[in-house]
C-alpha cells in the first residue's frame, strides 16, 4: 500500500487489532481470526477492513448472485489495499416470506446496525437486490455512518412466454385476470409465471427491486450504471470488482453516508422514481431511509417534487419492455440525464464515486429512444404519485403512471366533473375476506364500485401487505372490465399495474378512517384537490366508533409483537419508534467486551 493511499486518520479497526493501550484485548480480538488462515500481519497492517454484507443465500434467490459476486468484490478490495470480511445478513425474500417480507426490513436493519457498529469494520459493501434488502441496508449504514457503498445484484434476463415479454409479477397479475375470465387454464397460468424467471437476479420489471436499486444510484450510493445491469451479464461481475476497489477508496477519503444523503439527494430520488414509473413501495422506503439519515422528507414532497415529472422509462408495469433492454438503453443514468437536462435534478449532490451527480451523468444520453423517452416527448405527463387525504386517511398515494386510458375514460372524464368520481364502497377485512367474498353476487359489485381492503397496514397485517391491487369479480372480468378503483391501508406489488389508492395512513388498526367505513357508503375521490372522503356525516362516524376497531390476527411470533408495539405508519416510513434517534453512532466506539 503506497503512502498516497494511506488513511489520514487512525482506522476504526485499529482500535481492535492494533491498540497499544489494550494489548490483552488486541490479542483476544486477533486470536480467533487466525483459525481460518488470516495472518496477524494483515489485521495489524493499518489496511482498511471492508465488510461485505452478504444478502445472498439459497433462501433469497433474488440475491443469490451475490454468493458469486462477492468473490469479485473481494478481488477489488484486495487490489485496492483492503482486507475483505464477508458476513451474512438477515434473509428477505419478497415472494416467499409469510405473512409479509415487510416485517423483515426493520429486523434486518437492526441486525446490520449491530454488526456494523460492534465489529472491526472500516467500511462496508452493501449487497442488495430483492425489495427490502436495499432500504434495510441503507438505513443501517446511515445509523452507523461508516463509509458504505451499494452493490445491487441486478435483474433477471427478460422473460418470454409464447412470443411475448413476460415480466416478473406483472405477468402474474395479467394472467390472474385472464384465468378468472376463463381465457386460460391453470397450466398456462403457471407456465407464464415460470417463464418470467429465466436467470439469476431479481424482478426484471420496474417493480420494487429494480426501483430501489435505481434509487440507491439516484441517491448517490452506487457506482454510476450499477442498478440496471442484468445479474447474468459479465458487466455485473466487473461492477462488483470496481465496487470493491471503491469501497477501500471511500475509507481513505472518509466519505460516509452522512456526506451523501442530503434532502436534495432524496428529492432527486423522488423525481427519478416518477420518471422510471417506480414502485409505490418507494414511498415508505425512502421515508424510512430519510428518517434514519436525519433528513427532513415530508409526505407532501411526493406531490410537490414528483407529481409533475413525466414518465420516461417504457418499462413494465407502466410501459412495455423489461430490464435487459432498459439497461442497454442506458438505464438509470440515462433517465437522470434527461431530468438534469430539463433542470429537474440537483447536479451538485455528492456521490460515492467521489464526483457529483452532474459529473457522473456526462455523456449518459439514452441509446434507445423506444425504451427511454426524451423529457419533451414522454410516455405520460405528470406521472408521479398523487397524494390524497380526507376523512378516510391523512395520507395515501396513487401511482399515476399506471392509470390506463380506459380507467381515465370510465372514471375521470365525466363532462362537468372531470377528475372527480363517486362510487359505492365494498369493504373487505383482510385478503382472506376478499378472496372468500369477491365473487358473491350479494355484494352487487359493478363498474361503479370502489373496492376497499383494510387490516393490511403495519400494525394490522402485521408488516403491511401487498394486497391492495384487488382485481374485479369474475363477472366483470368476463365483460372486459380489467380494473376497478381500489383503496387500502396496505401496499401493492411494485410489479402491479393497478391504479390503487394505497399506503393509507393512519391504518384501520390504528383507528384511521377506514375503520369506520361500511359497505354501501359512497366514497368521493377528487383528483383535482387531492381528496378522498366517505360521504358520511361526522355524527354517524362518531357513532360507528363505538363498534370498535375491526379485529386483526393475533401475534404469531415474538418479533411480530415487538414490531406491532413499536412501528410507525407507512406515511412515516413504518420505522421503529425511537430507532431514528440513533445516528452516526460509529463516532463513539463500543466498549471492550472483556
């Protein structure tokens, strides 16, 4: 290691391994690392110790590529003069964890905070992929505030089913409607879903995984172009190597998350999310990351800074294509280049590359205008999240980039009432109730019905479930009506094309307005003024409160109980109460253990 690469300060790891004031403790810390072949010379050399937070495992197939990528990360760390130490993180698998992977985001966050704080790490490579792995890692890195860099694992290759693109999740929601309408059988339903997963990697649509890794890049925490490289491409291994090298350099430079994660960086992420047609799950995740970074991010920022941004990425579910072609078109940097050229991005924000956003984006214009549209010729105008409030909730969002022309024509273009519609509510208490009763003719569901689901928020589920994208009953699907207005206090999959009002806060289980709604009530939704109200007088609402909050399932595990007792609402990021008070904790070294 040359003098030019020597750190200008004493490294954190030296307090463990090279502490002349506590030679007995240094001996204790060093001793057991010897048993798999590390030498004391390495650990006492003053070279940065770089953790590799390994999120890949057999239990997390979307991130499993990192099991191999970590080898290239190690190479990069070694070549830059660092020492790699790989460790596992709590697995989070969106598709498979029951009752929802949302429970695990905060659990993974807590575990990673303890590792980064309590072990001799000078910096960390955060391996991400599946939905919650990205925010949990960034939340932890912000809390501890040691130099950190994000390496995403990348999307799968494009899926194909009978000559048509089959995108992760999106194809399931589409085939679910076809199956209910009697257009396909069970075997084709299953095969279409399987065909959407042709290789290693996370969702190949612009679901929550691709969204969050794009936003990690927009925030400045990944190397430029990292987010969209397909997992199976050679460039992914090359990016892993470069990320490993850069992880060492940011320790030398003492470049930390607190230097990068500013309010301006988060506003850049909100604007980027609108332009890519990003997942509605970005809202609670960005809110949580901002909370842990000590950045003021307001629920209305989604409206003020993101709503008027146009849709530029022609990627499912809001568009037509998938991750491979998005990458070849230029990926997230090309989207951000368009925003910057239009004056919609703060180019002065610092990034983990050591350069500003503006410097990173030089020469990043899109290479495929079918997939990434010019700012002046977008797929859709005003494609961000509409923020709503009223007597049903204080906050909810609706993703405007997935509002179809058919939906707009049916509900938002009545002469004299443009942007406003009313409908009769049919209320379901959880997804089990929905699946049991959606086809009950006694409910009288027609095209003027608004489907409502409650008990799906952080407290009610628990964890907040992706269940708001409810499809119409079979008799409407057979008539060609593919979507109805839906409202819920839970979330929906980022791969869904449902124009739902979701993330409603406070939720029903916390005494929010949805708890007092009854089937048959009329709901009025006003897009022009951002209002969503049940047309029920205040006296009747007060009377209904005597009925009590609709019941929710009992705690099934110790963590569920802890989570429910301490979690905040989706509008606030669904973080743990009190946890956001802990920031930059690495500046105070932990006590010795003996």
